[in-house]
C-alpha cells in the first residue's frame, strides 16, 4: 500500500496524514514523491501531510465543527505521534528511546476496513490456534487495513499500521545515518509515480486528477516490469509497485510457526 494505494485512498477521499510533535518526520514524508504536489515554480499546491506541534493542536483540529467537511480541515487517514526521540551526547552516540504512537481513523467516510481493523474479539477468536498449520490473517488485518473499492466487491489494502511503521522506521534509519535514501533529485526520479490527468491528458503525480481505475492498475503493476518499455516506447505508463518498498530498509512477512501443542499432538 505504501507504493501508491495509501496515496490513492487519501486522494479519493480528500484525506491527509497527521504528524504530531516532530517536524523533521513531516518534512521527510512530504519529501517523498507524491506526498506533496508542486507547481512549476516549486511551490506546494497540495500536501497529504498535516503537521501539529503537539497533541493539544491535534485535538483542536479534530474538534473543529468543520473537520472532515472543508478543504481547509480535511479528514485525517491516520496520525503518527512522536512523543520522544533520543538525544545525542558529546560522543555522538544517541541516548534514549524512540517513542512513537500510531493512530488509525476508524470513523467517517473513506476509513479503513473497520470490521477488519477493530472487530477482533480475542475472547471469541483466540490469537493462536495451537493446532493450525496456517496463518490466520483475520486477526492481522489491522496491520494492512482495506476498504478501497470495497463497494465494487474488490477491496484492496489501502494502508495501515505496517505502512505508517515503514515511514517511521525509514525516517529513523535515514536521520541516524544507519541507512540513507537516494538524494532528493535521484529519489524523485527513482520513485516517481505519474498518471495521466483526465482533463489535460498530461502526466501528473496528483492522483486526484486521474481516473482511479487507471491509477489502481499502475500501483498494482511492478515498477521493474514496465520501466524499460516506458523509456523506449515513451508511453508514459509505468508501474509503481515497489517504488518505495524497494528503497525502504524494512519489510514485513507473516509466517506460520509450529507451536508446542501442535508438535506434541499425535493427530497433527
């Protein structure tokens, strides 16, 4: 979802991603291709990031009567709240913890898959079935979320905790020097995802101007599979899957594991 579905979801529903307490994180995410739309002079026309100095400012924003009903106060898809960061000592070593809280919006139009994200009763649905050989994905949908095009019967993952975690980890790695993303200009070239605007027929990074179905096809098409063709044929169509996930130093896998009860059961 981080490669494009998250942005497509926010574009369709006019949402933003909130960042609380750490301007450098907001700037880092906004610097990623597609998270801010610029005009010809480089000025920001639209940003999918909204920064708040503290939780009080956030509370005032979401308590506004126009919240979610005005272009000036768009709904927040989720919030990354940075409560504390390590401090750098005289030796250059960091001391302290990264305390980050992730919030997902589960109310209002265009939210995540509410049933998949919130309706998990661990008393009725145990987290671990000791005799199961498979991974039960029902309990983990909160990490991936969903809901995009759900009305069409084809829900696609549109971003969840795992995507916000990817942004946070990449910011931490990049800011500490443990890992460095490409320079800004190279990053714009390597991770750019453009679609054809319906009115002007020009290529743009603003998904709101493009046909959602066409953008969905792009963000589900691997970038490597179309890169050479787009360059040679000049078609403009280029897949976007893997544009961020191929650069970020994080990955997530869900794998089954044999529990002691499973190992010891003679019928398993």
